[in-house]
């Protein structure tokens, strides 16, 4: 591992090399998260930011455990306990716990300079990604659930309404409700104009006989690690 204030090793990684590898992990993480956004139909900012920053955190852990089997096993066990023995949370919350553990690991192994640079660099990237419009695709998606009688054909029932009011729509799930007397249709839609919500819902209610309709934002915890 690279120079430590506690101990030195013959197979040490220089600080400069560590920084280059950390930067490469950040860049490649951003590339993969961008590819994921383009290939996935449903994304959340928390999950995409996690994909972008997690490679750098894993790289940092590898740097600090290189050449030390005991440290590697201990770190793997600690991360497993945090992931599977804690209250389930969103991908952002899990990433934050991993972030704090990586900082503590670096400090505990005497890598104070690396811990400081890592904290500043990853914190800056985290803030920039969360505050920016990095996650464009999917961020404007809304969830729509509509109940219709069983005698209606749900395959194209609302297509003309969606063409009129949305930039994109897809049917995610069909579920029978009311002892099989009705269908519940779950859609993901992107509105052309958010101000048209009421007009669209009114037309949907007129077509489904004023049955159950739910419209809202996509839950942030639909994608977790």
C-alpha cells in the first residue's frame, strides 16, 4: 500500500499513482452511469450518483488493503455487516455509509493524506452530481396508476390521451383487483407540460368510469444496491 504514517511496505503504491487510479475510477464510473441512464428505462438520481462514485470508493479500499489479507477480510466483513444487518435504505444512504467507512479505514491505517484528499474529492463530486442536472433522463418521469373495469381492453385504451399530453409513456404492470373484477394499470409517463396534469387526469377519469386514479413522482427507493 502507499506510504502510511504507521508502516511502510515493499510493495507500496505511490501517492501519485493512487491519485491517478482514483481519478480514472471516477471518470469510468461517470461513463458507466451515463451508459446505464441511456440503457435503462427507469432511473433515479440517488442510484445513478451511487454508480458514478462507487468505483472510486472500491478502488480506495483496494489501495489500503493491498498486500494485507487480514485487512481485506476484515473490511469485507465490515461492509457486509453494514449492508445486510442495517435498516434498508436508499442507494444514497448506503453509499454514504460506505463513504464514512472508507474514510475511517483510511484514517485507521494511517493514510491521513489520502483520507483528506479522498474526502474532499469525493465530497465535491457528490455535491456536484446531486445539485446538477446530471440525471436528465428519468428525472421527469411520473408514476400513473389507473383502475379500469375488466370488460375494457387495456392494451391501447389511453394511447390517444398519452399522445396528447405526454412526451413518452409505457405500461409497466397490470394487476387484477376487486376479486378480478377490475384491472390496475401502472404506467411511467413524462409530461409535455406539468400544467396539463388535471386535464389529462380528467380525460382518463371520463374513460375509466371515474374509478381509482393515482398520479405522482417515482419513489426514490425503487432502485437500491
